[in-house]
C-alpha cells in the first residue's frame, strides 16, 4: 500500500528544509506519495486564515504529516491572537489531529560534542522528552481577560485519561531504551500534578521492568544542567515539556539538528504522526540557502521509524547524516574552523548521496 504524506512547508526556512527532507524520503521510499497544503503565515497571505479546512482535510487523509515551521514578524501582531500562526495553526492542528504525544529526543552527536555549552565531559546526553501536547494550561477553559482587561486568566486542567495515555506511551518508549523513566511535575503545589503523579504510579504497575521516579520540575531543570547523562525518558505535562525540551535541546549544542514527532493513536495499524524540526522558521535567514536541513531530515527518519515501522529506512537516513557530519561538512549554524561550509541544498544533496 502506498502511504500518503501531507507536506506543510509553512514559513521562513520551512519550505527550504522541508524540500530537502522530502527528497531524502523519496530516495529511501519511492513508494510514498506527497501532497502539499498551506499553513501559518503562508496560508494567511493566500487565503486569509492560518489553518485552512483543506489543510486539515489533507492531514486527516494522510498517514503522516511533515511540517516545516510556522510564524514570522509579519504575522506576530495580528489580532485576535487566533489569527497568528502559532496559536491559530499549530495549537488547533495538534488538538484536531489528537497529537497528544510529543516525542523530543535530545542526543549529542559525537562529531559535535564540543558544541555543547556544558563542559565536554558532562555534555553527553541521550534522552527523550515525552511531552503531553493537547491538554493542560495550553487548552484549559476558561481563559481570557476580566475586569476591563486588568485581570488575565489561564486554566490548567488534566483528566485522568489524558495522563494515562501519555504515561503509557512513555513507559513503552522506555522499554525500547534503558528503561529509566522520570516523571516530572510540581506535585508540591499543583493539584493537576498530584493527579498526574497518582495516575503515573498506577500505569507503572503494568511496567515492572521500568524504573520509575518522580521529580519536581524546578529540580529537573537543575539536574539537566548538572548531569544530563542521568536521564533516559522524561515524561511531563504540556508546559513543563515545552520548557524542559528547549533546555534539553541546548545541551546537545545543535538546535538545528533536532527532530520531533507528535503522535496520535494507531490508525489502521500504523501510528498517525506529525513530524517537524524542533527549530522555528528563522525568518532572518529565510530564502538564502543557509538553513540546516538536518533537523527536518531526521524528522523524516522519525516518520519512517514511528509511523511506517520502517526501522531500516530510518537507520539509513540517520547513518547518512552522521557520515556527512563526520566528514566535517557543516551548515553555518554548526560551522567550525577547518570544516567545509555548505548551504541547505548542498547539505541535502550530500546526505542523499550517502543513501
Ligand atoms: C513548541 C513551541 C510551541 C509550543 C509554540 C510555538 C506554540 O514552543 O512547539 O515547543 O509552545 O508548544
Ligand atoms: Mg517550545
């Protein structure tokens, strides 16, 4: 059966990096079909809304979604905020497609160990943040302004079933790795966190092989810098995951290299997911052939791995990336003296040449 991949290139460097990721996918999997749709600022400019119905329809029809990036200064000040690419496209897309499990690996690559802001002997890390993506304070109602605008309100809500399903995901992932799971919350203050902790403890009974511990989020932020090597899988709620995943990504020193997946439940035997680089739309370098396409390309590898159960295709892509990096080929963001500077297209072409 030929899978359909929805391609939402978006704004800024999104189209450039996505183009390279699609080329790599085509080289490894000639059977995949691709269809493009508008999202973010590009969609606002051409049809007046950040997430057109046609885009959602295409995503629902597809087996997986490849996303570039959305947003930029041109659309940052639009009112109401629901017109802006982040709030008007990204959040409803996650919610509508039920992409509740956000998987964000942070793994140091040997050729780039020195790029970490941490001391080299401490910077080695290989962890995954499993972030709940469709609940919590990002979506809770009521929200808004009261008191003639002088009071602002957001609501953090979690339901037990939302915690259960993301916890199960995290335990399953831990089983495929070193089987060490740290669940992060703020249970000393928040009721949602106490529900979170209770629920994770119940799910843990089904996974006796996994070593589970709980950590408060402030301590986790500190531990990530003190000793990132202690972590294997970090399970946490939406907003804590937003913050901790940025922190974890920086430890690797190479934001431009990190992929991510946002997963829903299995649909006809395969897991539906949206795959995107962790980096944003970088409007300052858009259209200049400067962006690093590796995060997008590694996101494509995650797609093969998680949505299409094609571990060998995924490994081919990852190995090609490592090979190119070990040859000292670099885009500007990871450039160092003595290495060979290339643009987006050349980086993509070289990676393809290793496949
Ligand atoms: C992310 C981003 C988004 C989030 C923003 C752009 C809404 O920071 O994917 O981490 O907070 O989830
Ligand atoms: Mg974020």
